[in-house]
C-alpha cells in the first residue's frame, strides 16, 4: 500500500500543477519516452511516462472549455519533449554543406518536432473529449493517440517516424503481433498497455480493485511474447536456393558522394571494395549472384557515363547482376545537354552492362529532395539539401523489379520503407524487399538505428525479407520474421555476404491491411463511449 500511496501522491501533484511546471513535466515525460525507441529499446520506461500523460489529461479538467485546450497544450509539450531528442540527428544533414545550410539547423531541430508535436496535441485533445472518470480513460488515450499517429503518418505526405508502436519491436517475440495488426494496431496496444498503471490511483476514490487494469496489461504483454516466441520457433529462416547476395557499404562522406570531380575516386572505391575477399574461402564478387550498392551511389548520371558502365560490366562475372541506386536523367533529356531535374532511381544492371529494370522513387523527402511550393521558394533563394534545381521528379508507380535467377524484388528507396501498408501490392506480391538508403546524411547518431528498426517491422508485417544497403550503414539482411541474418554496422566500410531469406505465406496484415487495427480501435472507442455515457462517469 505504501507504493500505491506514493503513486497517488505523485499523480496528485501532477494533477494540481499548472503553468510552466506542468509544461516541464510533460516535456520530461516525452523525452524519457524516446528511450523506448532504437537503439535503446528500453520500453519499460513507458510504464512511467504514459501514466503521466493520463494524469496530465486528468488535471486538465480544471481548465476552460472542458479542459480540451489545457490537454492539447500538455500533449504538445509531451510531443515536443519526445520528438526533439528523437529526431535531433536531422540537424546533422545541414552540416554536410555547412556554408549554405548550417543556419537552418535550429529550424530543423526544433521546427520539425514542433510540427509533429501538433499531432500529439491533437491526440490529447481528442482524448479529453471522450475522457471518463474510471480506468477506461486509458483506452480513450490509446484510441486518440492511435488516430493522431495515423494522421501523422499520412497528412502532408506523412512522417510516421518513431510512431509509438515501435516500442514493441524489441524483443523480437513481441514484434510478431505486427503480422496481425501492423504498426497502428501496435501503437494502440503500446499506449493501452503502458498507460495502464495510471489506474492504480483510482481505488483511492472508488474503492474498486485498481490493480485489474495493469495486471491485465501485463498478462497481455506476456501472452504476446509467448505467442510471438511460438511463431518464431515454427518459422525458421529458409534461404532461396542459388541466390548469393553481396552488399557493398562504402562509408563515403557526403561531400565526396555529391562531388562530380570525385567520379574516378568513387568508382575505384566501389569496384575495389565490391571485389574484396570477405573471408578465407571467399573469392570476391565471383561468389555473388546479386551485388548491391546503396542509394544515389554516384556523383553523376550513371547511364550517361560510358566508361563507368564499362567498368561495371568488367567487374560483374556472367550470371551476376548489380542492383544500385543512382540519379537518373529524364527520358526526354538530350545527351550532352545540361540536366536540371532528375529521378532518384534504382537500376538492375546485367553482367554485360545492360540495364534490365528501373524504379524511380515515388515518395520524395520534403526539403531534402524537393521543396513545397518549389518555384516560389527557389525565387526566394531557398534550395533543398540535395541542391537539385527544381527538385527531384517523383516516379509514377511502385512495381517489383525483375532480377534474373531470383524472386522479383520490391524496391524502396530510403525512407519509403517507413510507411506501413504501402510496400506491397495485394495482387502483385514480390519475393523480397530491396531497401537502398543513404543514412550518411545523419552521421553516427540514433537515426540509422531507428531507420533499421522500421525496416525490420515492414518485414514482419508483410512476411517478406528485407535486404538493406546503406552508404554508411546499417546494411542488413532481415528474414520475414524480423531476424537479422547478417549485418554491417554503422560507420564501417566493407562487404556483407549472405543468402537471400525466402518469403513466407502472406500475413494477415499483408492480406487485409489495417482492418484488424481499425476493428480494435472501434471496439475500444465503443467501450469508452458507453462508459462515458453511463451514470456518474461523465467528466
């Protein structure tokens, strides 16, 4: 009982706090919540921080307009505290060309989190509108934050980075629930489970058994882990016969990667590294059937450089293909003319230098690959980080790439892999996902670890292996259960040799998408509304 008494005292102090102290409490809770994300994966911290969110909304009842503005302000502060330390690494990109972009760093490090925090504010405000006096208010928060997080992942091109559901990505057994309900269902469960200790203080006033909700949440967590472990044991990693991957991770600095004068240096590094022996029994690229290079690999238009294509053809033995990122000139651009706009693309190149297949990136990065209101902002002197005049051109459709002697691959460039449900067409299922990226923009930071965590969850959702080639790391081969079969760490130069894991049967999520998650949210919302409308529970 002493523990409950102390918990009740802590909750009461939060409920009664207003002004700047309340804002500090909310921001501190949000900041601590980041520890649940990669690379820390300390998800038990949410048992401390999400109850604080519940008590902040409880305390908002004393404000005007039924406490909705006060709850929204608390949500904004919670979100700001969460997103600033979670996304601090975005500031690194502005120091690649510090002379041009360094002055924008504070706007990125604070501006993007401030925008994202608006969604958390919306979630808190919506929760306040359906708030109850009993423990069902935990579900009210789970429903509202799931809706606001879904909106964050879709509105204005979307940015679902570090959605709360990723807290259940580790251990791997817990993450298996993604095969059923996807990221948004996991977000609902994350909030509902970790906010449940807030109900422990309810017994003080109601005389009811306050431990039922947190005990039920713990039981659910244990059940998820047990069922996930069973699923993992029933699906060992199987490899596609005859496919041998070699991922080349050059660890090139960004100022070299985008410097045309470094063309010869870049090509020589790629060729030498790709043919490097990775072990006593390895003989270089001749051991591989698929060689993979990262996103935007060259400081030039690859197919317009005959000498570079000839070097690639000389490198590749017969039966080996190269999958590589590259900027691509528009089809109507005349040879020898200056190209001002381009695609961010993936090529599949045969051993004779022939281009077998091409994919153009669909989901471009705002401010990185294009500017909102591009022409107007360029007239004001602004440019995106990649400095492509007019911005990159978005592709027109997502389609699998045909790869000789291997299953078809679904191409995803950079952060395209963070969007759940959009990675594989229901009627055109590929055999694996190829994710080329350049996380070198973000240095040695938490960003690349978070990116890998999100790619890993896509594998579990879809039941497809993910092969990831990153310029500076982290390159990895992930099986369809989320196991990392091979990995090359952050900031390292080298090659990664591995087999290609085989896909499993389509998961529930792969078949029906977010329908199970939506049903889960609707059931919870109905329960909350019924409780709210019941007598003596209207707050």
